[in-house]
């Protein structure tokens, strides 16, 4: 029982920007009177395309990405342990996708989580690029109007992606969203660029020394490289 935050990510790979974001979000929610009991990292099992930008297939296999998420969880926990927040990695989306026979949807994930713990208060972390522009991308998500009914939407405001507040008010309704517009600047790190560096022969430790990935993630990257 308690407040739980769901953070879905490709983890392809997770990086220092993710770590700093999660640490900042936990603190920002506590400052707004929403202390978290648990932070759940949810690596995507199978990607489906809803927006205009084709992100392509997930290059790393699911087991590797799950391991990298555990590295990210370890790195975040080192900073917020004093706040008493449990951090874990869920593989729920693999089971849901396999049962469906294709990519699952966020509303299905949240509905399943709600059924498991009906007394929990769920929050889901989204970036403001999903609720920006005249026709926000999230409006094209599967059964999108159910999302703010299942969880309070926490919007991390990113530079260059102003929130369409009229859309958000109509879509979220009844205050089922929170805007985090006072987070500290985050490093501009692209997972695609990290994958290119790994493909060019760098290892996880190289990326960690450059301040691009947490050391706990780098260690799991290098373990995967040694198995190849």
C-alpha cells in the first residue's frame, strides 16, 4: 500500500540522464506532498509505433535490457536510499505481450498493476514531448482516455517541448496529472549515440568514465560483452 511510480523505458541502454531524472523526480514528488513507497522500472518488451518518429527495433535483447535496468535501479537507490523508496524492475510487459501475441499497451500494464494492488496509488512518469504540440502524441495511444483514470500522470517538462495544457486538462481531468516544471537541467544523452560507441568498440567502463552511464549499468554491459 502506498504511492508507486511507474517508469517505462526502452533501456537500450539506460544512461546517466535516466539516473538523474529519477533522482530528481523522487525529490520533486516528495516536495509536492507525494512521497513514494516504490519506484518500478518497466523495460519495454516489444516496441510499437504510435508517433511520427520511427525509433526502430530494440537492438539489445530483453534479458540484457532487464539487467541494465537493475544497474540503473542500483545507481538510483544509492542516492535515494535515505528516502525509504523501494526500487525494482518489473518484467510484467513480457508476460502481457506474449499473452497478446504482440506489443502490449500502457493501459493494460496499469490495469494489471491496479488489479494486483487495488489499494495502491499509481503514478506514471511521462515526458512533455508526449503532451506537446497542437495534436499531442499521447492522444494517439491505445485507449488513451483510460490512462489518467488508472494512474496520476506525472509530466516531466523538457526544454523545447512546452505542454499543451488545454489538452492535458481535458485529457487528464479532475487533476489527475502533475507537472514537474522545476527539475534541474539534465544531460543531453542519446541511447542511439551510446549504441554507436559500443558498436565502434568501446565498453561500458569507457562510457561510465565519460559520465554517460552509471557504473552499475556499465558493469552489466561489460558482463554481456564478455559473454559474446
